[in-house]
C-alpha cells in the first residue's frame, strides 16, 4: 500500500510502500477513504510530541470500510463504514481506566502516534476503539468528526452552561464547537489570527455574534472560553475577557509557554483547565448528537500524496475549516 510516513522529526513526510497485513485478534483492517489532518499531526511531525512510533504513519481522523476482521471481532463486519480516532488502545487496568477516565490511561495507544494511522490506503485498528459513522455524512465530512469533533465536544462540555462562549483559534475543532454552541442557544465569540478575514467570515456564517482578532476585547465579557490554538500567550488574553466564575478550557495536546501574568486575571474564581484525549463514551455521545444539531463540517480535500502541501497550508492558516486527505481509489 501507499502511505505517507515520518522518518524523523522536522522532516517532510515521505511517500512509502508498506505491506498490508491481516488484522490480529480483536482488530479490523480498513480501506481508508478519508483521513483528516489534525494540528496534533503537526506537533508529531515537528517533534513537539516526542517518541512517536519509528517511521510512524500519522493520521487519527480515519474513515473507511472494513475489508477484513480478525478473530473475536463481533461489532463490525466486512463492508461496514467505520471511524477511528486518536485514542486507539487503553490498558483497562490502571486506576484511571478503572475509574472510567480512560482518556488518562497510564499505558495508552494513540492512532497516528504510537500506532500507525490513516495517511495511507489501509489502516488497522482495535475494533473496540472504532465507531460506526452516521449515514448523514460523506467520508470527507466524517473525518474531522473523529478528532476535531470529539476533542471539541469534550472541551465544549465543560462550558456548555455558559451564556457566552469565546473560541480562540477558529480552525477545525472551533468551527464544529460553534455549531454545538449555537444549537444550545449560546452566544459565540470567535477569536482568530489578526487579519484572518476568511476564518472570521466562516465564524459569522456559523452563527457567531462577533468575530475579531485574539488581541481584541469582545463587546461583552464571556463566561466560558476554549483555546484551540497552541499559543500560550492567548491564556492571559482569554482570562482578561472572562467574567468572574468563568471557565477557560485549553483544548490542545501541546501549547507554547504560558507567560507570567498578574494574579488578578485569575482571581474571582476563574478556572483554567486542560482537556486530555477522549473517551469512547465521548465518541458515542457526539456521533449521536452530531446529525441532530446538525453539525456540518467545512472541508477542503487533498490527494494523499499531497499531504505535505496540505499540512503547510494548514500550518500557515490558508485553510478554513478542516483539511482532509483522500487516498487513491
């Protein structure tokens, strides 16, 4: 099969040929039809996340069809359409797994990081960590639901009771969260890179009541905020726009250093917390809710072999919504 693999951190992905192997016990083999590009993929490629699987195939927003099943797989059959997210395995034994916090598992496996992912024609996955895709979505539309949607949902759940929600970094996850928030009657305030008129226009089209630069103060204070951009200096900016008692959620797996800031920005029982990974329960809940909202992902597709170009465009803010790779048929 053709795949895009990472030789070493900081290098562009290489187009390689890999063998297609039969799935082992409890696993499925998937013919990949779409795989979204997540900012986490860039952190892996750039070396911000250390110790990936050697020569790893990135990609954890996988959508495809099951073409083979290993022994003891009962949930899926050949021909089923499935999605595979970032969380690819957990130990089931550590104290976090036993408490129902599998997103914090001490010995996890992550798709496209410690497990080969979906920048390829085929991918294998543990059937217990794959999910049926709602029929309302095309393959390309469904791909960003597997991470931008899932981590967005987990982050949004922490501010779902806020009246006014600020979203910093209006990319793939943010444009899904905006739709979730609007469905709950929340007012959405979108914060983008300065001068990013395309992202601001998308935010307004998705119902945001205000869109501006991250450095701007919104016309009203917000009582919930999510930062998706991996930019530490956004933390004090978001806190300055947050009402007393409000919650600021950090939705990324990596962030640059948070600068020193006056205690007054945090005082007043403001809360800053991170979101880590996802649980299978998150996936089940979100994939049931998404068609009801309905969530409509905005996607730009690229041929698999153009993965480096797509990543560069995403990195430089030249894509609004989500970017999705399409393997050759």
